[in-house]
C-alpha cells in the first residue's frame, strides 16, 4: 500500500506457541524464513525483497514470544513458592505496569 508516496508492507503470521529454548529458537527461525521468503512485485520484476521495496514493513500477528521478568522485578513478598496462581497474577500485573509506563527497555 502507498500512502503519500510512502510504501508500506504488512506481513501477518502466527508462530508456534510453547515455552522453552527449543520453541524460542523455532520461532526465530520461522521469522527468518518468513522474512526471507516475503517477496513482492509482478512479472517481469517479481521477487523483490519486501524490506527493500517498502519504506516501512510491519510484522503483525500472534508471534507467541513470552515476557518473563526476573523474580527480583516482581513484588513477591509474602507469596509462597507453592502459590503459582498468585505468583502468575503478580507477574502479569508487573508486565502490564511496565507496558502502561512504556518502559520498553525493561521489557
């Protein structure tokens, strides 16, 4: 799409879920494959890399990356290790607080 002489590309994908290093690595490899295979154009000029043919390229969708804050950043005072539900709730609240503050460096 072109808006005011600025070319925009949008790539939508849904990456595999699950936690752990293996799944994280798989998601990174999938993004590499998707971006490497994202070509635009029509005959006779087909096959231009999307990132080179657009001013801006947006990668959207369910990327399934996880945000896990170190326990030192989450207020877990008085919360038992066995209380997984409360620990999870506090973690989610800490992440949402950082998002609302736009503290992208910490995230």
